[in-house]
């Protein structure tokens, strides 16, 4: 008996059978060559999602017009015949596991060619939108009738190309600020012809024409999905009433209406389109539910989905017919299979930290904070040779230490995991009561449970000294001793009203009504938000000119929304000079505060780690004791080291 019967009920759409109601939502793959051709690793990435049980897997960011529609250099070009073989590998990798392979067709419209130099083409920088305007000093041309017809044709040709490449569905991107949503916008599209103006029929005409042209190109038994923003969620953007009207225009012209929200081109709602950890689970379902009341076409919902009971209720109650998951399946591609087989407690739940997308933008690779396999699927596809069984001693039970222990145990080694405190999880346990970190605490609890249930000799309240290590006679030592907060050399910091950030995380009652936080890294800013939620007035002092994002640039977008929401006073280019009973003297002025918190960085516990280097034939340093970093790097490094012992 399935625990979630509605979630795993098959559905037939346009003659295609979907084995359940879970679709792996579109995600792009930017690690490609200069010609825009995907590597074999892309097929492994998308195929892994299908292997995990999703009913369909969508390859994102496929541009229909590489001349005038590209939103970035690293987007697949659907009008390039040389992309065919790589795309065929992706579709085959998906279909071989019984999932429907889909590709997302998009056109950036007025946001195309922003890089101003894609391979030096003569058209560099040129872009067309619904109307003539200027964006950041760059002139945007209004689409002529001929350009509109060309664009419609490009969508149809791209869909036909996708079908030839083996894809069984296409997703037309009509939301998030791209071309089709630009035409839909009543505030932007002020054209006087049949393609714009006040009437929704005119503003939706290009979307309907694209759907009809695609249908003609692919035939009747080939699902066409259209992704829309149910609401743009910002002042000046359209609301749900316009989203409903748009969906009604699509009725009869497509097979799935995929309802998202927001626009990734508007900073304040980027983290609505891609919900941050500050938003509730399923935050955007309400838009799909409203649209569902007005159309007969199957409706999909997306955004902050991963809790199985919530997803089951969405389908059972009729809010939507399909749930689409992007980051949740990046965190655990086996999510569908685990839920179906009653192993929901094994699901790695996405923390919505946005590390995956930040890393994609910064380095061109999808990597997950809690899943070391993501982005390395090709490497993980084949089993490593059986190792020589060794005794592995791991010093430190934080993020890295736990993952190293689990991987070593899975490889068949004898594992001894020592943690000098009374619980696993490391320094991040200080955030267990922070509401927007509940997914992090779940992950730490889950990893700790996995450790306790594995063949691991767990020794809490045990510090690994050289003498202790030698007494165990290990073959391998992994030192994961972590880091400790740096206390900055500021006059008065040893006063009774100055604390390290982790102490205030654990005991927020120690913070008075006015708090000054030294350091605008993620630790300091998140603490400032937490204290603001508890009613404190917070000022953050930072010597640099921006928030230190630790490589997670997109999470900063979420932080900025919360900073504005709670009225946090963030002072950049300001050095704290002295702490007094009245507050902090910074930049020659007094910042009134009855509590001062320092969050200026971490000092690696290298001395404790290096003391163990001669205690075993094989020695590894892991995590923050090498250099303070983030969860993603600790998890990946721990797994990589353990796999090679």
C-alpha cells in the first residue's frame, strides 16, 4: 500500500504516460564547449534524475534563436545542428530509465546578448523586445512583424529538432521575465497592433501562436508544456488575475500549464522564483491552485517542494495535477523512488541555500551542499574497485567527519568516529533554533542517524590526542577538527557585553534590545536577521564594501530581502575601533548597543589536526581545519577522500 497514492498515480497526457506526478523541473547545464555542445557529463546528470524515479526530466535553457534569443553564453543552441548528438545522448539517458525526456525552449527577448561579445558576432549586443526601450544604457529594438514571425518559426523548428534528438516533450518558457512574459506584461507591452495593448488576447497572441506552430511541427501525440508566472510578485508586474487570464488563453493550445511565479530579472523577487530558505514550503502553490480553478488543462506547480505530505495534499486536494521539483532532486535524485518505497526518512531534503545555482553561475557546475554526487554523476556511475579493508580513525564529527565516516563504512572499512563534544553536527548545531535553518538541522539529525545506524564505532565526548590515536593503531587518520571563531583585537572586546556569534545563536536571550554585529559575512547577517525576528534592533558593521557571500551569491539576494524587511542597519566600509558600555565606536561615531557580537571569521584548528599526522601510515586533512569553507565543500571533500582510501 503506497503511503502517497495520489503522488504516484500515473497520468496520461497527449498520448504519453507519466509514471507518477513528479517532474524534474528545468535546470540548465552550463559546462559546455565554445560551440555550445554539452559534454557526456550532462547526459549523466539528467539521466541520474530519471534513474531516481522522476516521471519526466527537463533539460533547461535551450535557446530557440542563437542569434537574437540567448540569455547567456552557456545556453544550448537549438538551431545548431552540431548540438544534435549531445542532446540525443541526454534524451537517451533519460528515456532509458522510463522517464519522459523534455527540453525547455526559451528566448530572452530584450535581455538577450547582454554579454556584448558572444564570439564577436556582428550582431553582438542587439536585442528585441515587445517595444523599443533602453536597459542599462543599451537600446532595445521593438520586434517587427517579420521578427515576430521569425521567432514563432524558431520555436517550431526548435521543437522539431528536439523531437529528432529523441525528446518526448517540450516545455515552452513563458515566464520569469523572458520574451513571452515580456509580451504578456500590461505595463511593458504597449504596442498598438495585434501583438499588444490592453487586451489579453493580443498580449497572449505570441504565446498561443508559438504553441500552435510547435503543435504543427511535432504532431498531436507529443506533450507541450508551457511555463508561466502565475504572478510576477513585484510592484509594476502583473498579479494572479492576469496569470489566470493568460492561462485561459492557453487552454486548448498546450497540454500542461506549468505555473511558477516571479521574475529572475527583478532582484527583489529572484528568491520568489527560486524560493529562499526564508519562505515557507510550497510558497508558490497558491498561484497554481487559483489557475487550476479556471482551466481544464492539467496544471503543474513548482517552488520549494520536497515535503512528501505537502506534495500528496497538492495532488489529492486538486490544487495541481503535477508537482515539479528542481533543487529537491538536485539534493536527492532518488527522492521519488525513496518516497514510493517507504524510505522517506532517507531523503536528503534541499536546504534551499542556493549553493547549487550560485556554483553554476560562478563555476559552471551544479554541485549540492549535501549531495556530493551532484555534478559528478559520470564519475559516480561506475563502482570503484573493492578497497583493501582498513581501520579508519576520524577525528571530528561535524559535516565533513560524518560524511567521511558514512562513505568509509559503505566502502567496507572499519570506522572509528570520535567527537569531543556530546553530539554530532559540529559548530552548525548552534543554529538549531533558527526558524529558517530548520532544513539544516534536519540534515544534521539525519546524518547523525545514518552514522548511528551504520557499522561505525561512534565515540562521543572523546578528543583524539596523538596518544589516543596511536593506541588505536589505525591505518588511516582523517583529521576533521574544524575551526573556532576569531576574536578581533578591538579595545573593550573582553567586556561582559561582547560575545561570539555562536553563543548568541544558542542563547539569544543574552542579546539586549540593541545589538551591534561585527562582520557582514553569512554568519553575521543571518544572525542579524534571526535577532531581528526576535524583536531586536540590529546594526551590522563591515570593513568591506559588500556582504561576504562565501561563494553563494544568490543566497545574498535572499538576505537582502530580509535585511530590508526588518530594517537592519548595514554599514559598509566601516571599522570597529572600540567597544564601550554604550556600544561600538566605528568610523569615529558611536553605534548605540547594549550587546556586541563578533562574526569576523573562523580560525582553523590546524594545530590539533597536524598533531595527528604521524599517528598512522595514511593521513588526511579535511574541512575547516584546512581552510574555513562551506557545507558543500566539506561534504564533497569528505566523500572524495573516503572513496579513495
